[in-house]
C-alpha cells in the first residue's frame, strides 16, 4: 500500500458494482464529497468474471475494468463471509455459494450443514470488504475492512442482505438483519473499509 495516496478530485465516480444494495450504500457514503456516483449497470458496463484469489484482487479487477471502460475513476467492492471452522469459506465465493439466480437461504443452509459436518463448536466468523479505487491511467489503491462475530442458526431478521440473518457482531446479541441499517453501517466491514478510503482519498 502506497503512503502517498491519490486524492479523488470533485467530479464523477463510477461505482463498479451490479449489486443495487451496494450501490445504494456507496452513494450515501460519497454524497458529502462533491462526487457524483454513477453505477456500472446504469451506463451498461460489463460485470467482469471474478477470477482473483483474494478480495483485494477481485475488487481491483472490477474497479480497473470499469475505470478503463468509462475513462473515469471507479470504485469497486468485493466482500464476503469467512467462517473460521470452514477454513475461511465461503470467503471470496460468498456470492457464488448462493447460486444463480441468487438464493441466500440456500447459501446460509450450506454454511450450517458444513458446520454440522465439521462437528465443531466454533461458530466464529468475520466479514471482509475490500474497496478498490482505480483511475484510467492504471493507478489503483485497495482498502480492506473487517468485522468479527458469531453465526447463529436459524437466521433472524429481514433488514439486511446476503448472510446478515446469521451474523451476530461481537459485543451485540442481535444479527445484522435485525439491526437498523444505520447501526450496521457504523460497525460493518464496509464501514471499516470506507473509513480508511475516505481518510486516504478525500
Ligand atoms: O454486508 C453484508 N451482509 C451480508 N452479506 C454480505 C455482506 N457483504 C457481502 N456479503 C456477501 C453477500 C454478497 O453477495 C457477497 C459479495 O459478493 P461480491 O462479488 O462482492 O458482490 P456482488 O456479486 O453481490 O456484486 P458486485 O460483484 O457486482 O459488486 O458476500
Ligand atoms: Mg460479484
């Protein structure tokens, strides 16, 4: 990671995501900074195959693809749930465990079954979020955030998305899906990564 971070000039920023939930969250986060966020989906950019081996590689790949295509700076998010007793699975495959079309009830059941099969009492897990900023000249920076917690089955709550119903962050007794979105966004992996990005880039 470079020490001399490049600042984002006022203007347009492409949000290199095809996930409407993420685009909504990111838009709210960049609003105070004289930046107009345009989603990759809205301007018809492709959804590249996520061939990286890490969250950071996949985030950079998505950001780079959009920055080159739009000739504007682009921001991408690659995130997922890492379950400690499953050696970090589903990890970068978190979206793919939900199949196509995505079904997170199925993905959460898969996690539960894998834990039962592992005959473990360790239900600890963490979420990771890698945020990548890429510029059309090839410069790129990645910021990573994390939140630790425990998994509960069956899932509870209907407020979040993805694996939120089974994730209880440390120090709390309700799941991310039972929590007000504002509270989740204060403590989430995405909030952690955003704090680092904002400090470096604005
Ligand atoms: O706060 C979260 N709460 C619950 N689940 C979460 C969260 N953050 C990531 N996740 C899970 C679900 C998501 O589908 C996958 C990310 O997969 P990931 O490839 O980064 O995103 P995506 O395919 O949905 O959209 P895109 O790649 O176009 O940005 O990890
Ligand atoms: Mg994806």
